[in-house]
C-alpha cells in the first residue's frame, strides 16, 4: 500500500507557483480546506484561478486570498456572501465565470472520470450557452461544457488513512468528493488521520487512488456564514 501521508500543510502544498489553477472543495464555509487556504495566503502566490462553489466571506475562506489580491479569476456558482468579491468584480479587478451549480459539479466530475466534456441542458438559451456547441438529444437541447483542468485540488474530509481513503461528514460531502482526483495533484486535509485498515471499506466515500497527498489539519474554525438563533420565549 502506497503511503501518501505528509507531515504538514507546507509539505502537502509543495510545488505551488504563481498562475496555477486550483479546485477548492466546500459549500459556503462548510467543508472548506482551511489549512490549505491558509498556506496559499502565507505563500504569497499570485495570479491564481480558483474553481470553487463560492468565494468564502470577507475575512475567511477564499476571502482571505481575495483580500490580498492573489486571485485573478474565480470560477464559481454562488458568490453572494463576499463584499470584497463584489467590489473586485464590479471594478474589473477580478475575472469571474459564473456557472450553474450542477454544471460546476459535473465539470469537476468529468475531470475526475477522465471525460473531456459533458452535455448539459442547464443554461441553454441563456448567456451561459453563448459561443458554445449545442446539440439536440431526444428532442431536448443541450450545451457542451468542457471538463475543468486544474493543477491542484484541495479537499477536506472528516477521516482519512495513509493510503488516501476518505470519509466525509454531513454537509462537507458536497463538492469535495467530485473534486478529488479531478486535478493533476489532489491534496486531502482531514480532521482525523488513521492507520490503513481502520476505515470500514463500505464507509469510504473516496478511494485513495484519487488522492496524492494527505495530512492531518489543525485548528479548524468551521465558521457559519449566517448564524440565526431563536429568541427565548
């Protein structure tokens, strides 16, 4: 069994340079690779293209990279929680590609499976389809969307073992599974890193074949974007 465990986030992110393309798992602030994002901020790399469902918030998640203007392009589906994102987009500082959420997931999954492209009905007849090939199947029109090409995919899991097998918990099982294996190098950070053989085979969500590096993350904040509490009666 190949041991894919590395001892730190710095070792896990070795080889990162300016102008690379990254996939980053998570939905809102749930299941985001906090340690990997912090390492990117600390490294100071610039000119990044980030493929992520959303862009974090102003002072957390990908918002930290946006604040330091390390991102040149965001490929996202939902971006409504980040004022700095809005400011950079409207001022022309940030290139933005907005994609229907299902299409975003399937373009990740296509890259993971080795497919060059997919046909999807989402976006046909709208600006999303402008300049793209369309085709009719069984009387319904579809848009050709190409699989993503990324240098690194950063995913966050609940548990993992040294072989790279991963288990996700709750809402963190969102874009993380379809991004694992969808880039040249997949880095998984986990809350708990266990010996090979400890994870029950039927409970593994992503097999280690899709992961190149794995490490145990530290100090997860797990913030909530919009905290709503009920007042006492």
